């Protein structure tokens, strides 16, 4: 009887130990699953931001390619830049001269409900964010306005408005969408950001260059 009780006691202890180990393993697996899911969500959001930032700049560059060096205004040279450019796209040639299409304006504005005050006025988790718009201005008729993208950072990633080149790209206090020129090459930069489900701000910055043909 004593031997039977001892064997039974050992078995119960073993069951408790195994149960404790399984609980620890289950907790670790749950934590790992949560981390993996969170990492995947961050990766998806960042990928979407990367794709959007690059596609917006490429869309602008494709039009600038058929513009002219002398009709893109303004034409700032580093360390200066601009968050608004006006230009025209070539519509062909006649009698040896370039025919220009309607003026196009690409400009960074503060998003709807947002003000330049350091606050999240529209409650989307972002502060002083902008919206990139394109306006086509015909000689007669109504101006056509297109929202290219929202979630544009007020200043380019790594930059703060302090009169310095904080992010080391040669520009001072450049906006979240900015354009500058080096000789006959135009440089476009864009930072967009979004708040994920946990409230973290994820950013993506893209840059491209274009040399207008006319």
C-alpha cells in the first residue's frame, strides 16, 4: 500500500509538471503568434506605403518628362526646394515650335480639417499631414482637380523646420513633397505616413529624378 501511494504521488506530480510546461509553451506560442501577426501587418502597411509613394512620383515624372526646362516654375536649387510646381506638357509641334498643353499645378496642401498647429485636428492619428493635389487649368472651362494621395508628411522624413538640413539630403526644411533642380535634372521627393491599428506611425520616403525633354 505504501509503495502504491508513493507511485500515485509521483504520477500526480508529473502531471502537474507537464501541465505547467504545456502552459508555458502555449503562452510562448501565443506571444510568438501575436508578434508574427503584428510583424506581418506592419510589413503589409509599409509595402502599401512604399508602392504608393513611388507610384505618385513616377506619375508626376512622366508628365514632367514632356515639359520644358524653361516653363517649370519655380526652379529652386538646393538647399532650396518647393512644394508647388507649375508646368505644361508638350502637345506636339507646329512650324518648328512646341505646342504646350494646359498649365498643370502639383501642390502640397494641408488635408481637409487639418491646420498647421502641431495637432491632429481631423483625428486620423497624423499631425499636420498634407494632401498632394494636381490641377489642370484650361484656358476656358473649369479647372480639373485630382487628389493624388493623402497622408503626406508635413516635412520630409527626418526633417524638422529649424533652418537646418536634418536628414542630410542637401535641402533645408523641405516639405513632405518637394522638388528641386540640379542643372537640367529635376529631383522629386515624397514622404507619406499612416497610423496602423496600434497607433504606430509608419512612413515611407521615395525619390526620383527626371530630365525634361523640351
